[in-house]
């Protein structure tokens, strides 16, 4: 918001002040050394104001620099004000269609800025351009829009916003509102709506006087004079024109001197007082030496030609008719010069726009490429991250599998050892089995032979106690040999069975015999370690069912 207020202040200053020669030279030097766009806009604006009414072609150069600086700044506010300057310059040279074109451009960019004061200002100047083009209907439409936007977008009561003598009056919104009301009055006057013209003329004057009671504004009497002149109250009109002319002479605002002087001359012409009219037109022409206000001079020359025709002064009439023709030619030349330079400038702006679009497209493409590369990097990073996670999981599985394989390998080795041990045991058992079978067989045979010998002895009736006792002892020894041989045979069979591949078939087992056997094995294990160990084994097994 601060930026567009500064731009408006600078703009209104340029429309109300005319730079001295030293200021112009200083502004040119500053513009030549300016680096940033805002400084270029500032000094171009000052130079536009310096040449606007004196050297239009120079003003055109700086208006175009204004537009370029505004575009560099990327400021819709600055660009809108530069377009208004272009419109005013076109209007001053009589090119009203071009003035309206730039007025519309100003409105479009002002709307982008969303500043109510700037939009209202754009509507105001667009209405003025239509008014000079004598399109009163369009002028009235835009004038009413200017008032509406100003009143709805800003506080027209201006509470808490007092004016100060330290700041020029045209910097304030109050001044802009008064100007809008007075312009609306002039528009109604040109549309022959006298009541509305007087109503808004009085309202505009009241707003201005209320806020700037000690300030002279030469534009306001001129507008009021036009309203009274349109209603054919020429004496009242002349009073306002006189007041405006004095104020303009005091402030050296030569355009207003010429406008008010032409107004007085036109009123006297309509009152059929040619001498008074000629007197004020000569004042207008004196003021024209200070500025190049071509349309103001053309109006003065046209009035002089008509006035001398009324006085039947043919020589003077022809003289001023020639001046009218020459001024129109100058005006036309200025129009053509501005039109041609505008075409060239518009083409330059179009090429600049194309270049900007190309750069923007290139920048977008580069951004898209960077974004694409970034996305590709992210995708690759995600893929690598997932691959790494998968790899980590795979490594864990491989480690687990390797551990399992190592454990299985150990088990296989142990199983192989056990299998080898089993084979060894089986071999030993087979080797033991053969002599053991002989022991068992011969012990059984010897028992049978002992019984047979005992029978023979009885038959022979040999009853020697020593022989009987000896036979008994031999029989007992053979029984023990047979008993322990069967035990050894059972152990060997167990070893052979253990060495065989297990089929996983459950078989019935004598649990009492198994328990008794392991009890004896435990006892003999202790005896093997400690020969002095002795224990009595007592068992009490339940009968097997």
C-alpha cells in the first residue's frame, strides 16, 4: 500500500509542478546514473512533468522510460500511472483515441493493484479523455464509476486524516475526491444536465474549501466557469475564469492561465464583446511562450480568427486562419510523431514481452527439469533405501540360514560320528557275539553233561559226598556262567539294535528289568571309580500286568 501512495504523490506532483531548468538537468543526471528501476521511474516521472506542456516529443521519451521502469519493477501501480501520463500526452496533442486506449490500459493495471484510490484515479482520467473526445455518455459512465469506487473503497469523511500545510494539497485523497466531484459536474454540464452539474460542482468546491481553505487551485474555478458558461451565465463564468487565471499566474501554472484565458475570451465572444475577448486571448498567447500547449493555442487562434471576422478585419482574419492551419498541422505532426513512436515502442514492448515469455518458459523448463531431477533422485533414493532394507533382511536370513546350516552340519558330523560309533559297536558286538555264543552253548551243554554224569553215578551207586558236593558246585558255576552269558548276550543284542537305523516303531518293554539293569549299571559304574564302594541293592517292583 505504501508504494502506490508514493507513486500517486509523485504523479500528482508531476501534474501540478513544472520543474526549473536546474531541476531538469539534475533529474537527467540522476536518471543516467540510476541503477534500480524505482529510481529510474522516479526521475523519468519528473522529466515527463517538465516536458509535458513544453516539448511533447521529449516528454514522450521519458513516458516510455517510465513504462519500461515500471515493468522492470513489476509494479502495477507504477505502470498504471505511466499509462495515464501517456494518455495525457496523447490528449494534449489531440490524439483522443490513443488517449482513451492508454486510459483503458491504466484502468486494467490499476485493477490488478487492487488500490481503490488508484482505480478511482484511472476512472477519472479515462472519463476526462472521453470528455475531450466529446463522447459525453462514456465520460459520464466512467466519472460515476470513479466516484463510486472512491466512496466505497475509501473513507470520504477522512476521519483522523487531517491535512498539513507541510504537504502539498494534491497529495491528499481529499483533493482527489474534490477533483472527481468537479469533473462529474463538468461531465453533467456537457451532457446538458444543468441541475446535476451545479449540484456536484458545489459539492466538489465545498470539499476542497473544507480541507484546503487557504489554498488556491486554479483548476477548480476553470471547471466552475465552464459549467456557468454552458448554462449561458457568462458573467458568473467570467468571474470564475478571472479567479482561476489569477491563481494560475501566481503559481506560474501556464496551462491553467491559457485555459482560463480562453474561457474568458469565449464568454466575451458569446456576449459579442470582441475587444475584451481579443485582450484575454493575447494573454493566452503570452502564456504560450512558456509551454507548448498546442490545443490551447489552437483554441486561441480559432477564437481570434472568428473575432476578427466579426470586426471585418480580413487581414487579421486570414492571418489567424493561417495560424490555425499551421497549428493544426503541428498538432497533426505531433500526433503522427507520437503515433509512429508509439508503434515502434509498442513493438519494442511486444518483443520485450516475447523475450520475457521466452525467459519465463526457459525458467519454467529449467524448474521442471530441476523438479524432475529432484523427483528422480527421490525415487532412486527410495529404491536404494528399499533395496538396502531388502538386502539387510536378506543378510539376516542368510546369517540365520548359515547358522542353521552350521548347526545342521554339526549335527550331521555328530550323527556321522554316532553312526561310525554304531558301526564300530556293531562290529565289536558281532565279534563278542560269536565267543559268547560258544560260552552260552558250552555252558548249557556242560550242564546237560553234568546232569547226565550225575545220573550215571546214581546208576553206579557211587554216593561219595565229596563228588556230590563237587558236582553241585560245578553245576552252580555253570548256571552262573550261563546266567551272566545271557546277560552279556542281551547287552550285545542291545548294542546291535542301537546301531541299527531306527524305524520309529514302538515295542513293549519289561520296565522292571530295564530299571533293574540300569540300577546295576549305575552300581558297577561307581565301583569302577571307587573299588572300596559297596552297597546293597534292594528292589521292590510291581508285577507286570
